């Protein structure tokens, strides 16, 4: 990093999260190179650039490099920091140019396995974990958060202090953590709604507004919390509620949830898993609900809802689209696969 505290940044996996964070840093004066797919480059070209929070970057000002075989021989040893915002399943096959051994890699991927996978992919490099607590959507060239739920969290490391300052100056709330493992597991618990949304479709706001769907989400989160306990992980607050109370909140009546979540979730908000299914792309279910099933099996913990959700997502992947199950059908599917039904008898009658 130069004496002017300006970073030279690379963004591996320049999708929505990568564009949002990289774009904010570029607007704050840092030099940013984006590495991504042709689909996103085409979208940026058609929009004429990128707009973040009312500030615009023209297309000619975006150093967007397509991922491909030619990238392997490219020299990017000038990069100080590389933000990795890939799908976890893409890390093993990540095409890497030549990086400096002094470069810091920050994983912003979902799940708790990404850092170890990156360390295997990038031996000899410093790799730290990070967590982004919000979704990002793109409308034309305009990129924005669909809802805000706190700062991004980055593992504390000798190289991350200046990066923390850079994000804050770029109007991206950020904090350093000494226990990022607990943060990642807590985000994993929150992500247990992804499979439900992907199978039902629509917006996250509409999903959260239906108690019949929230009952499934609540149990999926409760199962994940049991696995956290078995793993010896102490979850942390990523929402106003302690993580242990989040399932209970999802079981509350609609009017309570509607009141609390009003104006906090965009009508256009979606999940990456639903977007993946809609594009016919592989999902990250193996690193979310599927990972919970894997760890639960190790500890002998039954996780029927996550087992069923994982199986249903795998089935949907073969059709290359979301099945758009109604709440009633989704309950029936879960009951058929795993024998689970909501524990409150009166509630069960209202959703079937």
C-alpha cells in the first residue's frame, strides 16, 4: 500500500457483492480491478457503467477483466488486497493470475468452509475470513443493498487495520473481529432461509410475510443452532435479537413480524440461491443446509427440515428452475421426505 493509504484492490468474483464493495472503494479513490464473468460485463456495458448510492462510475473507468485461461499468465502483483466474492463451489476451479506473496486475500464467500478452501488454493498467501450481512441487487447499472443489517465483518489481522479504515471512508460500515468463526457460523444460521426462498420464489419480503413459510425457516434455523452447540460454537448477534431467539421470532404471528420488518426489506430483495436456480446454475446448498446436514450426521443430531430442503434443492437443480412451491405443497414435500411437521398442532392446521 502506498504512503497515501490508497489500496490497489482486486475483486475475484465480481458479481453483485463484489461490484458493490469494489465500486465503493473505487469511488473512495482506490484503484480496483474486477475479475468476473461475461454475463456481468455485458450488463455493465449495456448500462454504461455502475452506480452505487447515487454515485456513478462510467464503463470506461471500470477495469473489468474476464475470467478465462489467459488470466492465468497475467501479472497482478501490484494488488495489495484481493476480495474474494465467489460462490464457494467455484473456489477450487478459481483461475488465478500471478499475485504478490504480500497480497492479502479476504474471503467474502458464504458458509464456513471458504477460508480453508482458499488457503488450499493459495498456499503461502495470507487469507482472512469476512462476512457481508446484506444482499445486493442490480437494476440496470444501479447496485444497492436490499436491506442493511450491520457492518461487514473482517477477521482481525496485522494487514486488515488499514482495510477497515478504507471501507469506513468508502461509507461501508466495517468492523474487525477476533472471533470471526462465530460470526460465520451465525451468518450460516441466518442463511437457513435461502433454500425455502429458492423453492418458493417471489421476494424475500413476501416470504417473511407468510407464517406458514416462516415455520419451516424457524425449524431449519433451530436445527442449525443445535449443530452450533454440538460444534462448540458460541453464536453472536447479527440482528437485534440474540441468535437463539431468531427462530422464535419467525414463529410469531404475521402482524408482529410485519411490524418489526416494515421498511427493512425491499420488495425486490431476493436470495442468491433463488437467482442461481432461476439461471439454471448450481446452488450453494451443499455449503449451507447441506453442510448443516453433514455436521449433524457427525454428531448424531436429527435435522429433518434441512435434510428435506437439501434434497428438494438438489431436485430443483436438475430442472434448472425454481419449482415455486406454495407453502402447502412445500410442507407436504418436507413431510413426505423427512416426516416433519410443525410442533404446534393448531398452527399446523392453518398451513396445510
